[in-house]
């Protein structure tokens, strides 16, 4: 299924019809019409072959989210969501791209996947509604923090254009200081600029109130015993908060973005965060291209930030000692490259800690 806002293009390959693919279009979001078309396909196949075959669908994971996948599975249809970037495409200089060609490529990828070729594409694991809803708290806070930075910078720029510096909009005395400020040439603030800054402060204070409300929801989520079908108390989130240097925000992001998933080994953990290495080997050529950056960008950013704080709060841990020795061996250079490696090692260590109870060597835990 090639999904768009206006139309859905269904490309189907039916048993007993050779290699010919049929195409049908329904209005975007029209689930009854989609299910009716599937029923027609099954009826045609049964009249042609005499057997009843199940429907297997594939669609790209994108802006539509996972609701379509849930609707299809609720109606007994085997559904798959695929990472669009994982589907092989032509390497020609000018590649033709249409919904018809994309639909045929999805059908071929699904056929290869069902034949047992797991590397033909990357299937996306759809989270449950409860797991998806838990993510929104930390993601909303990140958006609000970015908006707060924009408002603070805008206010400072307005003051700087009048020769005023040293004003901090995030302090509690931001309103009282506004009446006392003078421009660089000794004048009071102009009336229209003062009104504009006042409106900027109104929006900033609204953002601060929303950030506080979101953080309260986050703390409540970490403290409550259960949330839907997800048990939080005395599990991953609580164990992460028990490590010195990991607060509520880091624990919430790491748990909601990764720890609710199941991984078979450490390579899958690093690959999901986009911290897995990408070698380039061909004949005598053997070089490293850096991390793949193909995984969860929020988790990857959080782990790099946590790695810098880990060096400060856990200086005696084995990971911090490894980082120090690695940087010193290079003469103090390559710190940014080494911190990415430390982020991968720390993520794997945290995964072992919350799943197997293996405490990170040398790490200090908070007093319970």
C-alpha cells in the first residue's frame, strides 16, 4: 500500500495470476473501502484457484503512524510496516519514482521477506498504544525547550539592538527589571519595544508553565506503579534513576525510546540507536566510516549527552577510565570520536544492567 493524504494506491499480487500486479486506488483514510477491496481480491482468487488465501500487506512507516497497522491486524490481516530507507533502489543517476513503481517495489520486498530473506528490508516493530503514548511526554518536553530557547534569544536580541546586555528572561525578576532598564544612550525603553517584549514574556511564561506541567507528568509516569500494561516501579526506569548521574529526564528518555523493546544481543542495541560502526571493506581497502546514524536520533543524542555527564559523575568507573586512557593515548585529541564510542559502550552496559542486573563496573549507585 502506497499511502498519501489524498489517495491510497493498493498494488496486489494474487496467486494464480502469474507475475501480473494489479493496482487499485481508494480515498485516503477510507478503511471500509480498503477492506472491501481486500474481500474482492480474496473472492477472485478463490473463484480462480478454489482455495482461500490470507491477505498480507506492507506499507511504509511514516507520517500516518501505526493506526493503519492496528486496524488491519484487528481485522485479521497480516500487516508489516517497513523502513522506507531500507528498500533497495536503482543507482542510476536519474531514478524514476512514482507511486506505481514504489508499490511494485514494496510487493517485491514483501515477497522476498516472506521467502525468508530478513536483510531485504528493515521491518518496523509497531509499538502498542500505551508504549506510543508514553513517548509523547519526553518528546513534547524537547519541543518546548527548543521553543523556550528561541524566545529567550529573541528577547536578548531585542535588548542588544538598544545597547542593553545582562538581561536574563528566565529569572523571576524579569518583569521588574523591564521597568528599570535604559538603553545604551540613557533613554527609557521605547513604548512599542516595551510592549513587544512584554508579549514575548507572556509567551515565555506560558512555555515555562507548560514545561513544568510536562515534567510533572514525566515524574508521575516514573513514580506510578503501572501505566496501562507497562510496569514501571522497580523496573528499568527505577533502576536507571538509581545510578548516580542519571536523573528523571535521562531515565525517561532511555526507557521510553529503547528499553521497552526486546533485543537479542548488544549489536542490535547499538544498531537501534544508530551507534553501530559502518565498515568499508573491498579488496585491500579497509576503513571505518563512523557510526551509521540510522537508528533512533533522540536516543543517540541523549546517550552522547549522558556520556559527557558520565565522565563527571562517574570518574572512577571502568568506562570513564577507558575514555581517559583512550584520549591520553592520542595526545588529548579525538575526544568527540571517543565520546561516541563511550556512548555505545554505556548504552550496552545500561541494557545489561536493566535486563540482567549486571552493575556497571566501578559505577556508584544512589543511596536508597
